[in-house]
C-alpha cells in the first residue's frame, strides 16, 4: 500500500512539459580515477609531487587545457579525452566536481567525529548500488533512473520509457521495468524477435494455439500478469520492426556500439507511429576502471573509448536534430586514491576512494564550467593534499561536497520531474540545501 501511495504521489505531481528530452547514463565500472581525468594546471606541482615519482602523473604538456568560467584558473583534461575537449570550449560539456554518496553534508571533522556516512565505503558492490539508487544509509531496491521512469506512467503500447544496454539497479523502478536490448552491431529489429511464429502453416498454427491459451484462466492474477507481459513483449517486438540507418560513424567499441543502438532507438522513436515517446532514459556501461596496477595505459585506453564514443553520440544527436533534448552524463563506483598504490615506475595503480568528478554533455548543458558544492577551500574542486582538509584519511580519498542526490535531482528536474516529486525520486534530498546544481538550461 505504501509503495502504491508513493507511486500515485509521483505521478499526480509530474509535469513532463513540451518537446522531447532524454537522459543517457554512462556508468564507468570499476571506479574511474578522476584525479587523472581532471588535473589542475595552476598549482600542478601539488599534483605531480604526489604522483610523478611513480610515473602516475600525466605530463602537464600533454594535458588538454580548459578554464572553467566560475573558477578562472587553468585545468587540464586527460589527453585521451581529445575528442570531447572542443565541447568544453563550445559550452556543451561541463564537469560536476567531487560528487559521491552521502547521508548528509559532511566535513572532515564531522567524518572523523563519527557523523553519519554511507555504509560500506570503498566497497565496489555497495558504492555501485548507492550511486545507482541514491540511497546511502540502507540497501536500495530501486534505482533513481527507474523511479524517474515511474513518473511517466505506462508508455504507448506498454513501450518502456527506460532502456538498458547494460545491467544495473539504476533502471529498476517501483512500477517500471526497462527494455533490455543488445548493443550494435546487432540490428535493432533483431533485438527482440519472436521466433517460430512465421508464415508457414505449422508456424501459423503454433501462433493460433498460443493466442488461444492466452485467453484461458485470465481471472487468475498470475495468469493475467503473464498474459499482460507477453502482450507487452509482442507490442515492443512489433514496434522494433526496422533498423534505422545513421549517417554518423560510431567507433566499433563496447561503448560506441551501445550508444549507436541508443541513437537508433531515438531515431525509431522519431519516425514510428507506435512510439512517439517524449521522454526516454538510457543506461550504458563501460567496465575496466578498477586500476590497482598499470593504470596509466589502462585508463588512457578506456578514456579514449569514452571520449570517442561520447563525441560520436553528440554528433548523432545533431544529425537527428535532438542535441538540445539529450543530456549524456557519467557515473562510476568512486574515484581512486590520490596516492599511488603498488611499486614499479609506470606499472602502479590506485585504490578505492570516494568523491569523484563527472562529465555532463549536451545542447542544454551550461558547459565550459565546473559545478558542485564548495568545500573547505571555497571552491568546488578539492584540495589535492594528502591528509588535507578534504581527505578522509591520509591517502587522498576526497570526502564528497556534492551528493549523488543533488547531481541526479538536477538531471531529473531538467527531464521534467516537478520539484514537488523530487523527494519521491531522491528520498534523502531534504538533507541537502540545493536540489539543483544549475548545470542545465
């Protein structure tokens, strides 16, 4: 009953607004080292002094310069993000700084004093769950992407508002379940095919028999539910009846193929009378970021894949005329320790940490800037100092100043979730002062 009441509350106060909008989540599995993704050029010595001797520091001459408008000092993007670097300058790419799971705002003195903090810090499984559920003080059963989808109600012919190209609790709602599809190069019209029910006589007979069985015992709740699910699958299969052609060339990589399939679904949604959704949510994932060793080469390869795939996808939203209606953003388990781990110059890695930086891209992004909540140094970017004011210990595990709740709520409100519904989607948002970080139009 409580869940039903919560569901009604969400739907009753939701206002989608005009036009098409979509959120595209890219989860960087394993914990991306944000300390090497965004590096301060002003004060570079504080960074290189900790990381250079082990070969973990990125040379300042190779970093791609960016100057966030609100800070007015120079930073550098990892050189492997060259494909999206121009988007920062054209104000289509922003960085949200020092984000992480929180129960409440937390200073270093409060952390050391035992104030409430997320359970099982630095654990992959638990932190992945907390990023995807926005629940940090207990085990969440649904994801914030799924709960946003709940606000939309049922889609046309039961077509879900949320689509998963990868697994995760992020897509699970109170009443919403995602459509799960394979990535390209699988043709879109081959992702959910009803086999064995073609035009041959025996196949027609099989279909007639199946349809008859679906009329029997519908008064039984379980039978009715099974029939409803079967019909939804048939409707979705019929809707995915073509494989749209895109002009934009996507990289033939794990993430490139996922985002290519996302773009195909968006194009089909534009042209299919059976769809016509004005809100969509997509979930993609790229793994391999658990870099306890050999981080320099591993992260360089993964960030190249990330940057190239994101740029191709942005270009494709322009092709489809949707660039202002699509916002792409990253999540990850956590960042990694500022202090290197292991031995051997060039082969070291980093360990599990906490607060991280994330990329947000799209035509509605107020790009060219850093966003978040200011910390002890009065900026959104943490102080890169072991045992310093932002370090949870002495290894460079930054205590987040911005919560996952605030990050997600900003995205949700842009998509059309009303401010009054935000607490139902992000149950702990009331613990934080600002539910909108301002990085979206």
